[in-house]
């Protein structure tokens, strides 16, 4: 008796499409375009997905790109459930916490501080209602990667060559883990 196992995965593409993929035979099961808004930076593409993540149960996805929008949707149907608009564009990294309650975003979202230094921000949102919860800022260049740890903290890496550990339940206290 043989057993065929299909491993279903999700893929996000620069063209603005996301797809459910059967990795056993490398075929696309279903695909959809995330946004119908044309991308202003390149002709022929639409959303230009750069950041993509799912929760651990593989039920919810979040994706973002060069625009200021984070799309949140259902993995099984690829349906878009909601959208979060940020004040600035350039989303490079996204992460959903293991309990599927928090979403973190990072990228080129920054500002000049009072000392005339550029600081990049990590934004935290509640996934139940997509409301902003906190802004963490200390990186001096764009945030390239974000990850929730199992111990109620966030690890972020940036083009400023720093890796930071953020305690999100103690007013965003941070420590630099690795600095060049």
C-alpha cells in the first residue's frame, strides 16, 4: 500500500501574486493577485511582495512590499481578510507571533530623531483588530528581519549591522545582541 503525501506551501512573488503550492510535484494549486493597484515603481507588476510570513498553524498570512500596505489573509483560501496602512512605505520584514495575536513589521519606516540621527521602527499590531500597539525604534538603518522568540521578546536585524533583542512587555526595553 503506497501513501501519497502532498506538502502544501505558500509562495509570494514579486508580481504581486501569492500561491498555494504542492511541493511534491512542484505545481501551483491556486494563485491570486494580492492587490489590483498598479505599482508606481515598475511597470507590469502590481504589489511587489518583499516580506511574507505565516503563523505556525499555517492559517493566516501577512505580506508587504514597497507600498505602505500590509495584507493579511487566509492561507487555505488565499482570501484577503484585511489590510493595514502604514504612514510610510517600504516593508522589508514581517513576523506573526506563535499565538497569532501579534504582527510585527519592519523596513524603511524611519524618522529623524532630535539628535539628527535616522532611526528605523518596528511596529506591533494586534491581529484581532489590526490596531497599532507599539512602536520600537533604535535601529539607525532599515530593519531587514524580525522574529518573535518564545520568551515574549522580539529579535530584529538591521542594515546598521546590529541585532537587537526587544522585551515587548517592559516598555520596549532593548539590548544590543551583536554589534559590528
